[in-house]
C-alpha cells in the first residue's frame, strides 16, 4: 500500500506534506566542502559534531568529504553512529553511572570512541569498568573561559593526565576546550583577540603536558560560530564545528559567519488568513525553535514571524495582500540544532526534486 506521508524520490516539493525539514543538497554539499577544505588549508583535522543532524546518512557524507570522525554530544548518538559503521567517535560529555560505562564497554567492541573527563572520579570509574584488553582513549576537557565543564589550564590537566596514563584501561589522547562564550563577540578584531587568548590556554596546557613527559596528540576545539578564527590558532590539531553544514540565522546574524549559505529550511503551509495583516501557518514551536534567534520567511520581506504557539505560527503581513490559504512558504531556522531535533526526517531536494529522505536515527538519544 502506498504511504501518502512518504513521497518517492523524484517527487516535487509540492508532493511533500507540511510542516517538514528540507535540505537543499547543492547548498549542503557546498557547505560541507567549504568546511572540510578550510580545515585542511589550516592543517587541521575535521571532527564535526553530529548533534546538529543526528543522521548516519549525513555522517557518511561528511566522512566522504574528509572528516576523520564525528563528535557526539551523548553516548546514545555515538551508539547510533557506530551501528552505522562510523568508528572514530568523540563523546563530548563526561559519562557517569554504571549503565553508561557498561554501554561504553560494549561500544568499544565495534568502534574506537574517545571519552572526555575533567575529574579523577571519572578516571577511577572508567578504569574500574573497562577491560584493559580494549583500552579507551580519554581526553581531558580544559575550561578555557566557558565556565561549564573542564579542569583549570596547566597543572590540573597534567595531574589528571598522569592519572589516566597510569591506568591500563585508558589511553591519554589529548585535550579539548570550547570557546563558546566568545561566539557573539562583536567586531572581528575583538573576537579574534578574545579567541586567540582563549585557545592559548590550550597551548599552555599542551606545553605543560609535554614538559611533564606526556604526549598530547589531540588538541580539539571550535564551534561553527568561531571556527574560521579558531582554525588559525596554532595549538590546535582538529576542529569540532558541525552546524555550518546547514547554517542558520544565529550563526550569520549573531556570530558573523558569512562564508556558508542556508541549506536547511522549514516548509510550511498557510492554513488561515483571519485578517489582512495576519497569516497563520502550520508550523509552531513543535516544528521550529525561536528562543536563540527568530526564524525568517525565506524570500518574503512582507512576512515576519510574530509569535509561535504549539502548532500555529502567526505571521505579520505588511506591504501587500500577503499569501493565500494553502500557499507554501519556507522559513530559515533561527538555530538549526534546536530545530532539527523536532523532526524525524530530512527531505533532500536537488533542483526542487526529492532525491533522498534521511531519517534522524539518533533523535531522542539523550542518554
């Protein structure tokens, strides 16, 4: 029986029901190439975050374009990607609790994960839970100003690295930090200076590790909102930025990223025109996020999102008659990471024809 909810490849945009997520494949592939090439030009590996897409199909696209592996926000994401054949997986949040550590031991049988630690308790628990015949790489998170997770730069990282180095179940892999507190610094000169000072804390820490006789093969950092500047810092070996494959308004308007284009949009339908200055669409808060940055209607200066409720979007109409009931519009997400996770699949278009449907297999894998 034909599934009316699932148009076949070759279908047009009008055959896809709303609301839904669209990917413009030409723009997406261009963004992936640009990010991969930029990292390579700066002699850096690219280990992009998967939290922005949660899709094994996209994972394989970025790997084919030159990524060395993936950064995963959660163990559940890493399990999904490993099941899809991705081996090199950095899990960017500390893992705690016996169940997670048993899952990590199982993951190690099919993949080569890197875990992140910032406390001796992490090391003790990992050492006790993991078999020494399959050691797991461990990376220390250093607080470089984000004031979230992480040890202090310098000696604190050396002490923790020595503890890791002394365990049979772990292999010290290096250090990471995140300059996320600097994404919105205004003025390119000020932003560059602030990021350089922040990343220098990783350089100082790496030097302290080397002086202590501890190799530091990986120095990892970089989000999409800062990666073009962060990549120019000499201490790094890799970049984690991933959201730029889609781009969004937050990265452009708040972080000043101009080199990437909008590949991800939300397709919605006008369901009501209750007043000349108001249109209602079938995309609300369960379809898109507006907390970080308000989405915009693509190519329509006469339409502006006024507010969102659960299943309704209220558009302000100005300067003309506005859209008709049943008319379709596209919206550019305000922040892609908080939008993609509301959906089960991406509808991938090339020249307005459906080429593929990519499920977000790791959606909901929060543990």
